[in-house]
C-alpha cells in the first residue's frame, strides 16, 4: 500500500472532515493526528522523527492510503517527492478564521501539555511556529507562508485547494471518483474539539 493522497493544510482547516471524506471515497485509512494519539507505535515513530530521526515513510504510513493534518502536513515537501503519483490537497480557510479556530482548540491543548516530547509541543509549537504559536500575527504569517509555498511548489494539475464548504464535487473530480449520495462530512468543530479536550 502506498500513499495516494497527501494533505498539506494546517490543522483546523477541515482536516478531520477531509479525513472522513477520503475514507468514504476509498482512500482510507487516512493518517491524521488522531491516529498518532490513538496508537503507541505511531506516537513513538513520529516523536522520533520530530527529534531528527531519518524518516522511513513507508513504515510511518504502513497501512494508510492517505494523510492529512499534522504531523504529516509539516513534511509535505518530502512526501510529494516520495510519493510522486499521489494527488495533493490543500485544505484552506481564511487566515483570520483559521486563527480564531486554532486559538480556541489546538493552542490551549499545546499550552496545557507538560509533555515536551508531544507532537503538539515538539512539532507544532516549536517547528511549525518557531515556539511562538500564541503570537497571532506570527502564526497567521506562518499559515499564509505555508499556503503560498504549496501553491508555488505543487504543479497545478496535481493540486486541489479545498476550501471549507466546497463539499464533494471538486474533491471527487480531483480524485477521479463518483460523488457519494451521503452529505460531505462535518467533523471536529471547535465545540467538539473543546469537549473532547476537557474529557482527556
């Protein structure tokens, strides 16, 4: 099994809904941060990578057909080279609405963690945001720079920019599959994220 779809968008850009959508379309299992938190071996491998281990992508993605969200989204440059046949999706929302969601969900989760090796701290906070995730202007600039890099790097015919609310049609056209009868999934809203966080 090889990765067939690579997500390049930051967390809180509809990545969990996209994970579910890709699974429904036959591109699952889809790798997502939830997989890392659910499986000790995944956690061990990705934490080692964040600390500088040489990546073994086929092992990291063993059993998966697609990947979205962090941690994989941080490595999209390497992944699009490693899996040249894979389609690429940039999940997108306006920088301001992304920050509003990020600040209410991931930021408190990272700030409340005492585990310095967690991917929320070691990867998202330190590597993605240069240890300044709480700095709104800086975080938005990092978000915008990632969007620009994807647009400037990935060939247009290989890339889909999927905005919140776009639904099935552009996604299915990009992947060459029929549109399902079921509604496009809507998962992991800010309220759901915060509720889940409070239960942990």
